[in-house]
C-alpha cells in the first residue's frame, strides 16, 4: 500500500527547501528521481543522497521558458527510461510587496512559473501516465490557495489557481487512473519565508496564529507527498491537503 520502491518521479524545484525534502524522502523510499531546476545547487544533491541505490538524475531547465520546459521534461523522461509514475510540481516564486508596488513583469513571472508551468508539465506527464493507465500528480498549493494573502497578491492569486487547476485536471483524468492532488503548506521553515520569520512584527503574529505553536518543516510536507504518491491514496483525487499546523482549521 505504501511501497514506492522502483517507482519513477519527476520533481521540479528540487534543489532546495520543500522540493529537496521531497527528493530526499522519495529517494529514501527507493524511487528513481529526476530533478528539474534552474539552480546549479542540484548538481550537489547526488553527493547528499546515499541512503540506497535509487538513482537521482538532474536536469537544468528554465520553467519560465516553455520550450526549455518541454525540453527539460523530455530529458528527464529519457533519464527515467521513458516512464514517469509521479510528477511533483514544487518550483515556485513569491514576491512580498504591497499590491501597488508589484510590477506587471513580476506578476507575469509569478503566474508563469506558479501556474502556467504547472499546467504544461502536468499535461506532458499526464499524456505519459494515460498511456500506462496510472499516475500521480502532486501540485504545491498553499494555505493562500484558500486564505487571502497579505503583501503577496501575485503569489496568493497563483496558489488559488493551483487549487482550481488541480480539481479540473482531476475531473478530466481520474477515469484514466491518474490522481491529481495538491498540498497546502502553511508557514514553513524555508528560505522563501526567511524575511517573514525575521520580521519583528509579522513573525510573532504568524507564530501566534498557528495552533501547533511552531512553524512547519519540509519533512512535514514530504510525508504527505509520499502518501499521495503511494497506492494508499488511489481513491484520493482532486483535493487540497493542508500541512499547516491547524491554521486553516481556526
């Protein structure tokens, strides 16, 4: 039910943060992983992952460029021997500024990476998964998929879109044996949130809002991703699973 040994996954944004935590967790579970990232840091990942003989491949690609994205997916698929069982769309952008200060270029970049790239990668993976009659697509949403953002208008808009994209793709592909779900991380201990954690006003406000009384860790998210990738979740699709220490339950 929870055995992932021998499965093959493509994970975007796997060089650091939540993405790396999932790469590590899936590697430890015996999954062959292909990472797509623009950061050179991913070339050091194989040195960190020595838990077992599961292979880790790296593909450098710019997901903001559709042709680069398509080529990166093709290369990742080839490295996995032409099969992908799991796609995790983890790459993302955030810019914390008041709405009046957000440039349209920044708005376009955020939606291009957080939504358009997810849509195209999901279609590319979905076509492969449909051929084999099974597959798992896991999108990275956010508690801002549901809550209104503060000084994060493009990011919260994009994560709201991810929730609807997840539902729509699930409606179309569930009959093909493809489960499409999203994870909604809360306030996580990652570099993306360093400025928020260090904010003398907002930092304490955020922590006071979390019923669990702690920020989340990348490992908290990786555990849910493993469940969504396993056969144990074969009848779970089109949903958003919060990993937020209880924030959305308040």
